[in-house]
C-alpha cells in the first residue's frame, strides 16, 4: 500500500523510480538487440501470411530512439507483417532487456519496395 497524501511507503518507490529512469535513457547495442531477435525467430518462426502465402522475411532490428524507446523492425514486406508477430518480438525484448516501466514501441519498415 502506497499513499502520497499520507507519505506511506514512498521510500519503497525510490529505487524503482531510479531504475525506470536509468533504463529509459539506456541505448542498447544493435548487436545485442539482433541476438534477441534471432533467438525470438528460433522460438517462433515468422508466419506465412497473405493470399500468396508469403513468409514474413525479417532482416533486422535496431533501436531508433531512447525516450521513448522505439525499435525499427526491418522486413521485406511490411504489408504482410501481422501485428501479433510484432507484439511477440516486443515481449521478447521486454523479457531480455531491462525495460520494466519503460514505454517501448516497434515500427515496421520495408527494406525494399515490393
């Protein structure tokens, strides 16, 4: 139980606030992010979607900004990348990196037209 009005247990929040603040401004190396992506793709391969049964081809993932944390997922066919696959990648990032309490977004970009 925490009460700002009465001041109960406010001290217990200070370490969490500090951790979230530090994690917000951390820039993770691109290599580490791509290792997490590769492990995620082994856990759940990209889906086959669309009328022509195209497989989502993922090229890479990198951190675009620190605050808020935005990651760019590079794929060959953005239109065929389902939202649940992007959400899975986000959950894997959260499980592998210290992102507790930090807003995180993934934007899907085409690496080529087509």
